[in-house]
């Protein structure tokens, strides 16, 4: 009897383990007609674009800040961060609120995208290494290429894309006063 219960319990545990997705989950998003993916573990929430407060004298990739339940959250235009033209605001434009780690501190940053699409569960075998050439964004921004049948989706290394130290240096905040540093630290 005890062996039978143990076998049933073990079988149920095995079935439950098989029901769980084994791959990583990614949110796909559209940017300038291309589809990119970011791991969902970095995403806090997705909000509809409803405007933002622009900050004077900032580079074009820092579109402004939003008030997210009392917190100041910088919004990065992902297209502009990739060296492209600014994102055109449309009905589907969204801000994806992400958490990035900088010097053991978790920061909230928003990225402006043309649209969010779907969440995909991707098996490790579907992820190819990042190419050394041919991508229209910096190679260090690419975590890998997700194979979806006949096409590939670029999986972004969001920690590198939103590296606060690098963006601060680009903005010119690295040597400025602390009150100006609020632009990238909520």
C-alpha cells in the first residue's frame, strides 16, 4: 500500500513537472517594423503611452520622464538608443517599465516602443548565438537570435542596452551635480 501511494505521488509530481514550461519567456515588441524580444524577468509592467515630461538639453534617446505612482521614471526611446530616428507616437505606442540592476541597485526605466506583441516561451535549442555582423544594432546589445521557423527575432541584452553608466556618460551627467543625476535614477 505504501509503495502504491509513493508511486502515485511520484507520478503526479512528474506530470506536474512536465506541465511547467521548460524554456525562457520573452516579450516580443515592434520597433521600426522589426521584432525584438526581451526576457520577461526584467519587465515590471507595460503602460499605454499617454505623454511624458520632456527634459531640456538631453540627447534624443532620453525622451523624458513619467510619473509612475509617485516615482519619477526616465523613458528611453529604444529606436533612438539604437541610433535610429525617434519613435513616432501612434495608437499602439507603449512604454515598457523594466527593472535594471546598476551597482547592486535596482532601477526602474521605461522604454518606448512602437507596440508590444506577445509573450513567447522559447526552448534553449531555439536560441542561436548573436551574429558578429549584419545586425542593424550594436552587437553587444544582442543576447541571441530566437529561431521562429523561417525567421529570427533578436533577443536583447536589456542590461547592456540600458546600461546606466554608459547612458549617463552619453548624456554628460557623469561629471555634473547630483540633482541632475535624478534623470536616470528614480
